[in-house]
C-alpha cells in the first residue's frame, strides 16, 4: 500500500514538473523571435545567393529546405550577425556546391565563400565573394 502512494505521488510530481516546463518552453517569446530572425537571415541568404550566382534557375538546400542526402546545413548567430551554410546547383546535371555566407545584423552580405570554380570571374569583381578549393 505504501509503495502505491509513493509511486502515485512521484508520478504526479514528475508530470506536473514536465507540464510546467513544457508550458514555459512553448510560451517563451524569445524562442519565437529567435526563430523568426533565423528564418529572415536564411531568406536573405537565398536572395543574395541567387543575385550572386546570376542564373535563371538555382536549386538551393538551406536550413529552411534541408536535404539530408546532400549534406548538413546550418544557421547560427555569429557576433554580430548570422552565418548560413548550405548547397546549391544550377541544374540537375550540375554537382552540389557548398556555400558559407556571413551576414550582418541587418542581413546584408559580409562574406560569401563557395566551392564553385565557375564563379571565378564574379569573384574577381566582388571582394565579398571567395572561391574555396
């Protein structure tokens, strides 16, 4: 009898703690605002990438549209601003090219590093574009 009361009391305490923590996590406005800032940074990175590559059709894998078969992608805070990584390709016959983009706090381009030898002419004209080997 004593074990039943102890188990019931333990279950009630644990479930109450879990419920309170879950409620606090769900209603936390900081988490939602951070997610909105991350999404804004990724959307800005997409636009910058399309403008930099300057092709009609560009397939992008980034934190908002991940594809685990292609590779891991990230968005993370980098003081000050954001860093976004991902992959792109021009068409189905093109290979995936990894990129790492550094954005300022207002989501403007600070640096774009890509592994794409086809962008060497653009890199010569744009000091923010770096071609990795």
